[in-house]
């Protein structure tokens, strides 16, 4: 799934920026919690499987 890979790579760039902003904005103990939660929601256990499902469904509809 090249499309999924491309989307995830684009998301990773933005995830890094969000983490950097959060680190500058949050107190250390809150950032530590955020740092643990964020990758779970926007990584392999969160949005990535959902994106894979959406792409697969789209491909099925498109290819009949």
C-alpha cells in the first residue's frame, strides 16, 4: 500500500512538529503524559489501521 505509506510519512512530519510545540508549551510532567498518549492515537495503534481500512474500502469500491 504505497498510498498508506505516503500518508503516514506526511503525518510523521506533522506529528514531530506537534510534539515539538507541545514540549515547548506544556510543563514537563504534562508533556511526559502527552508524549506517551500521542503516538498511540496517531501511530500504528491508532489512526494508521483506520487509514488502511479506509484505503482498502476505497480500492474495493473502485475496482468493483
